[in-house]
């Protein structure tokens, strides 16, 4: 970054202009792009798309689109350019880092490293943990959190939240003296159920361990306060947060990141290159080699701001109503079985996975798409051990024998009509 920047313009180029003499537009609720996009059916008709695949990638918010539109005229390289556009872009990029820090409730000196996605963020953390660190992880994790670690202690899928807490407690107590890390999700990408991350953080602290939280499925639905919860690391993805431009975040304690060799070696990560290389001392610069995804970062920050401005209470209340409508509708269908980790009453976000008696999961998804214009996900959702556990002995009967399920997930653009359309469509799928 240059030593000094030109004074910021009175209105940032990334802020939409206001019409003189009028108040700025106030939106009570964010809007997504493509909410009414028509999709073709197998019979040639077109219907508005019912997107129930938010857990894979959420659609773009209009506020994110506007932020990118206003950024493009000044889009340039960051940190090393002397030109005005480069300085303005650098200022926006670093401001986005502060926006993310505030969005996560991270402490002021926490590192915020921009990555490609949650998988990239977790692999960066795995690269940075000190040699010999004992890592404890549950088999119920998404592969992004399950697979990056060298010889971790893998705990079986817990039957209750209390069992998860107890298992983590016993596992950390049994690890050798030294660096320790507990890795856990905040919300399951298969069932949507919320994990007791506050209590797990307390367990980690009691054993002198750190905790890393995969928040990819939580932060689009609920607020997260790292400081209040006592979390050491948080990872999430922009593409699940209504910012579909391939950016992610690893936020947390800087010491392990500063001490590790750069995740990628190249320009930006190096402070001096001669016969020997001296790496940049800061955690962010050290692990953000090359030209970053500037527009992705700006998009991610815009999504953080839009969700915060909308008010989490209103967002959560609306989602709870839709979730109750969906789960009530599914419960009324005797040939549909919802997958639950900890029972019907466990708190969760807008993610529901299920099986249909006698139907292959892919056939269910294709039928919903081709005959009803509904987008859902089928498969094991990059959480193979958990899905196999949830299917249990009913896997063959419930999923056509291939051990997969169907997942419906939703967010800001979801309507009651989308929920009702799904339940009506599933009611027409007679057991076979």
C-alpha cells in the first residue's frame, strides 16, 4: 500500500449517486436479482423460478449489483498503484476488510484474510497451524472443514448437542500438551441445525485450545459475534452470502498466520526479494499474494452491509415463518422423511434435507425442476459421513439405493408460493 493516499472524494465512487434535492433511497428489506426469472418446463411452458438451492450459492443482492456497478469505472489494481483509480480501489478494498471485521464482531486487531471461499479459508488455516498441532473435528463437518487437516482426531457424529460438548471436552483433554484446535460448524449444511458454538468455545478455552468455526451456512441467516462467543477463527464464503463473485474470508487471531510461510508465494506476500526472500510481516499481506479478487471483496462487503442494515430480527422472523411452513408441509406427506441430526425441535436455519420413499434423489430433483420449475440440490452435499449417518438403514429404501438425499434451502428471495409449490409437487410423487 502506498505511504499516502489522495484525499478520499466527498462521495465514494462506490456509493450510488443521489438525485440532488431528494433523500437517499431507503430499502426496508434487501432484494435479490432474478427472483422472478422465468425457467422452461419439460412441456414447453415457462414459470417463475422457485430457487430453493440457496445453501449451494445464494443469488446476488441488488445492493451488491449496485456496488459492483459503481466500482467498475474506478476498478484497478490494489496496494501498489500510484494512479487515482488504484488508490480509490485500494481504499475500497481495505474498507471492505473493516466492514467484514465489524460484520463478524471481531476484535480490532483480528486478521481478516480474503480467500476464494470457505474451503480455501480452512485450507489456509490448516497450512498455518503450528507443526504438531492437535486438531479435533467432528465427522459431521462439511468436507471444507473435515479434510484439510493432517492426522486429526475425528469424532463420531454426536447424538445431541450435549454429547457434542462432552465429546469435544474428552477429546481435547486427551490430546498431547501443545497447540490444539477444535474445528466445528456453526450451522449444518445438511439439516440446517445450529451447533452449540458458544459452549464448544468455552470447552476449547478450558483446555487452552483454539476454536475454528465454519460459518458459511450461518452468516447468511443469523448474526455472528466472534468476540462475544469467544471464537478464535471464522471462515465463510461470499457466494453463500448473496455476493456471487468468488471471495471468502478467514478472520481471527493473527499470530499463527504471521508465523507461517505464505499460503501462496508471489507478489504482495514478499517484502524483499534478493538472494533471500523476506516475507511481508502482516497476516493479510502475507497470505494474499498476487492480484486479489477486488470486485468479489467489494461485493462481499456490500452484502454484509445490506444484511446488517435490513435488521437481523426481521430477517430471522421471516425465515422462521417460511421454515415452519415448509416443515409442516413435509410432515404431512407420509412418503417424505426429513433428515434431522438432533430431532424436530432443534433450532435451525432455512435448510431442510429429506428423502422420498422409492425415489432416487436425482430423479426427485430433476422432476421438481422439469415439471415445476423448482431448483433443489441432490446428493451428499459435500458431507458424506454425515449424510450416510442420517440415512442409516433407511438409505436404500428412502433414496433409491444410492445413499443420497434432496435438500431445499432458502433465503431472502424465497416466498410462500415457492414453499407451497414444493410441497404440492412432492405430494404428487407417489411412492414407488
